[in-house]
C-alpha cells in the first residue's frame, strides 16, 4: 500500500479513539462516577457580593487540601476524611464595614454522601431546623446546611452581636444555596436504614464504625424501640469477600472471653443474610451481626436478644 494512504487511516483511528474516550467520559458522568462540570465549578461563585443588608468584606479566599490547616487547623483532618476538595471562604459585615462579621465557609466534598456525612456529624438535633439547601439548622451564632456535594457553615464572630446578625444569616445562607448545584434528596445509602430511627440520629461515617478500624463507609442510627441506646449500622464494602472478611474479624472480636458477658454464649442466627451471629457483650449489651453480599450489618446496645434480632432482620432485608 502506498505510504500516502497511511495518514487517513491514522486520522480515522485517532478519531475513533477520541470518540470512544468521549463516550466513556459521558458514561462516567451519567453514572455519577465523575462529578458534573457544575459540581466541579469553583465554590467561590456561590458567594454573593451582598445579602440581608451585609456586604462582602475583602476577597474570597480558596483553600485546598494542602492549605486547609492554615484556615481551620484543629478541624482540618476531620474535614479531609470526607473527601474534601476545596473551601471557599468569605467575610460579611453590615454595609461591608466594621469588625463584627458573619463568616461563610463552603466546603466542597467529593460527593453528596460525603457532604451529608460531615453535616450530620456536626448536626445539633436540638437546634432550630430550616429549609435551606437539603437541610439546615441555626444556633445563636452559627448556621449550617448541606446541598449536593457542599457543606456550608456560617458563623458570627462576636458573641454579643446585634439581632441583625442572626436575622441576616438565613438570608445569606439562602443566597448561597440558590447558587449551589446538586440534589436536595438524601443519598441512597442513607435510605438503606429501616424507618423509625430516632429523628436526626442517622449519620454517614467514613471509618471506625463500632470502634473497629476495619469497618467504615457506613450509615448508623439510633433505634429506641430496640433499647434506649440501641444502634444499628450498615457498612458497604467493595466486594462480598471483603464484607465477609470484616464479618469474621468482628465475630472473632465479639466472641473473645474478654468481651462475652458472664454466662452468655454466642449463637448463630439462621435465616438472616449469608451468616449471622448474636451475643451478649460485657460492654455493648446485646449485639447481633450479619453479612449479606457486600454489606456488614450490626445492632449494638440492644435491650435484649429478640429486639436486636428483629432490628437486624429489618435492616438485612433492605440491602441487596
């Protein structure tokens, strides 16, 4: 074949390669494995120049994982556990003047589940809840909310600020929320929890669930019907084999003589998931655990074996 024909074929191959790459990227965006262009937008764009009679003072400062300690030194590591990407920070004052401020942090996380997770970790169930973004709550000198992959925190820098500061916080927060993209629905993983948990006790936890370093990526909530301190967790692993390994480790931990309550005997539980076990612990009351597919499910601090097993069954029935 004449060498002159090689170029068209190479161009065709390159074109096909580029087209395949575009289809792959489109598939990843649709599946949620890659953030949309809107989700990747700089969080600084959501900070309004003015709202509620307050104006931005100075410029927006953006912090990255490498510089976050310069902004919130004692909290930075906790934030970064939730796949932190960037933080846009601004200060607001009445007409842009004075030293009493409302500060705004927009933390962009890797996913809505991570943003919800950090929000729920900070949430005060006794605060006044507001419909801002997906959910928000206000305290005397603070207002927090989440929406999509964003966790947003407003704070008043003076403890004796005039009432106008408390009145302005929701207005600034609403202005920010209106510009942020993302869903206001609960992440699907949170919906794995059975109903009737204590209000606003549900959380997404990245690591160290049930005080075990190998159990993470899970949702937890309190269930008073199973006992005043009863707690349920559902942890998702990458594969069924990984979930089974975690189940075996947790089973071994629970059944050591140092952990089993005096006179109690661990008992296999039939008909719950792939494998299940119940045991009364010296430290965490009645415990029941099960593995099903890639999920490890556990109930701790239940008032009795029947309550633990009933809650465990309800949770295992919700995972696939």
